[in-house]
């Protein structure tokens, strides 16, 4: 019996297509007979933007090729005119690491170069100066109180 140098790998099972038989999402613009997409219709354009501000793809939105191009151009025009934001604000939690200051707690007032403590800044609308000094970390005999006047805009 001859020796086989390269044995054939075992045959894989055929891939099952989960989309087979599923209908494609219909284009909402074609259904309603819309010819052009208006860049000023922000409520409609927001449907085609993700929560992070990215333009949704054709497979997700279900638009036909021409209307997807129109939607993309309208979103870009609205962004240019500052009607829509380029990105959405996201709140992220920091997870520790080397540069994370959140774990160390509040920072104490820094002393000046000559060794004196930093002045306590007090606005006229705030409470009594003695009350502020009572709750501050700086002792009242060392602290220099600076009154700051706020300029009305």
C-alpha cells in the first residue's frame, strides 16, 4: 500500500445561510414616494444616525442605493450648517489605570512658591466669609480672603 504524503482534510459541514428567505427591509422613501431628502428635516435624518453620531449603513436602515446617498448628503449638509452634531456626547466611566485621578480623592489647595497657603476665593453672592473659612481646610488666621466681583455679561 503506497504512503500518502498529503492526506485530505476532513470535509466541513455546509454553512447554513440564516438570511435565506428573509425579506429585505423596504426603502421608506420609495414607499412614501419621496423624490428628494430635505436636510432641514432633522427628525427624519436622526433616524439614520446612530447613538454615537455615525450614519447608519444601507443594510441597517433599509434604504435603496439612491436614497441612501441622498440621506448621507443631507446629513453631511446638516452637519456643515450646525443643524446636526458630528458626534454625540457620551458619558464614559473610567476604569482605573495609571493616569486616573478619580481614585485619589479631592486635591488640597496648593501652597504658593514662598510657602504661604493659597487664598480662598469668595464671591459677593456666597455666604458669610467666616462661614466659608469655617468649612474650608485653610485656617482663618493664615488664609488670605480675596473678594471677586463677577462682571455681568
